[in-house]
C-alpha cells in the first residue's frame, strides 16, 4: 500500500502502472492482483487510507482555543507544517490531491468535505470568541470560505517546497515567511493588527523549530 501511494503520488492514476508499483514494493505484479482485482481497486484502497491518515494532519495543527489566540496558533502550526514541504505529515496525500484536482476530482472532493467537517465547528467557536472580545472586526467572512482559503494557501506552499531547490523562491527567512503568512491571513479574516502583533512576539515561539523543523 505504501509503495502504491508513492507511485500514484509521483505519476498520477494514469501514469502509475501496476508493474511500477510491484517494483517499488519489491513484489511480483501477480501478487498485487491477488489482493486487488484491478488498478482501480488498489487506487480506491489508497484513497481510503489517505482519508484515514488525514487525522494526522489535524493532530499536527492541535486543538483550537475559542479566541483570537487560538486562530493565530492554528495558523502558526498549520503553515509551519506546510513550510516543511516534503517533511510535512502526509506529503504524498498532497501530491495525490493535486492530481485529483487535475483529474476526476473524486479524492479532492472527499478530502475537502472531510476537512470542513473536522475543522469547521472549532473555527466557528474561535471566530465568535474573537469577535465577542473585540479582536475580530469588519465584515464577517464565511467560515467555510476561511477553511478553504487557508487550505489553498497552505497546500500550494507545501507543493512549492517539496523539491530542492524550492519551486517558488519566497523572500525572507523561514521565520519571516511564517510570520508573513500569518499576517496575510490574520488581516484577511479581520483580526486587529495589534492583536496579531501581540501574538507574534517572542513569547509566541514563532520559530519553525516549534513545529518540528530544524
């Protein structure tokens, strides 16, 4: 299964030949078909595993407290992991997600729906808490769109940093880039400037080392 994930991630469904998967797994092609009647069956099994593995990505982000601090911490943890590129949890799931977006969209649709279901309730609470405290101002943005837009930025950054040298050359250090992603999104959803800056100080542990990188 792990070999199939790697090959599907690298070559997409059409380019992932079963003999290539067999070679990657160091087994015979006949053994694959003993367990999976077709490449389509194997691919569906891969997608089901990736959906289950999605839980690991949410664990990496951590619990979201119902306030502005929770929103900023969530962005710091999420974008920090995205900046790790190929070292982020489930990098092959990101590759397959992009292949799905360019293909029939089945896996992408399932992933986005599940992501929304897992993240929306706590995000709504955090937005409400921040607004009640006066930390979130301006016209509200639909939480559904916030989930989608944060994911779009994060996954694109991940893909751009999966190869060396990085495909997109951002300006600044890793810490500065992480801070600017938080500023970009924090301002976008309506967090007050002084609230964002208060959480981007030294006590916020903004270094990428705080999210597991060197």
